[in-house]
């Protein structure tokens, strides 16, 4: 560990350097887990069978994986360690750690940010109401036609509204700013 005087004499690049253990522990945990799994599920069963075959002439007892003893707690623990380590490293990269991370604005993150309170204007027009044109055919029996083969039913030619339009019994629709038809959204109840 450097003293305060030695630390002041260090260049900026030397101050940013990490100890090898701090920078390499995540990959080492992954490699360690792979080696343990390889030996417990591949090498030891083969060696166990060979030892039995050479000693007794036949294989009598199957290899019991050591890491599966105790309900596989080893695998659960390693999964948690590696998962949390990967998540932590992702957060470090997004935060700009090690001079190689992505530099994001302060208001951007990977966590949920709640919407603006009700009654206050939204930051963008994403949730703002759009100007719409409403075509109401619900409750108008003349627009629907009726009967088998009648206008707006099975066997009849599609009307000008297309699939889901007024001629096919689509109900209330609106026209967006781009001219596309869409279903009318019901009013949201106020809680």
C-alpha cells in the first residue's frame, strides 16, 4: 500500500490502476466454477469407473457428484455469486469504471423511474393525448347490416373500412396524426 507521499507522486494513470485481484476475480470465479463442474461431472465419474473396473473387474457403484450433495447448494451459491458479479460489473461499466465504460447522461439509468404525478404535464408527448377523429358505429344497426351474407357479415365483400373498420363491426375507432385507424381506448378510471 502506498503512503500518502508516494500517492501524491504517482501519475494519474498509476492512480487508476487496479490490483490484479480486484480486476480479475470475476473471471477467476467463472473459470473456477467451470473447472469444478468439469471434474465433478466428467473426470471423476470416468476415473471412478476405471478404478472400480481395474480393482474389482466390474463397475458396481455409480459416482455421486460431490457438488450436488446438500441439495446442490454449491451451484446455487456460485450462481448467485456469478450473477451478482456480472450485474455489478455491468453497473460499473455503465458508470464509466476503468476508463472504458460508457459515459451516459446523469438522468439515464438501468433502473425504473416513476412517471410524473397525475395532473402535471408529461416531459414528452409520449403519453399525451393525441388529436383524434372518432367514427362511432356502435349502436347504429343500419351501419352494420345484418343477416348471413348481408353487408358487414360473413359471406359479404369487405366494405371500405377494411379489416376492423366500421364495415366489419369494429366499433369506435380513431384516426391518428399519421392517418392510421386504431381502436378507441376506453377512459381510464381515476383511482
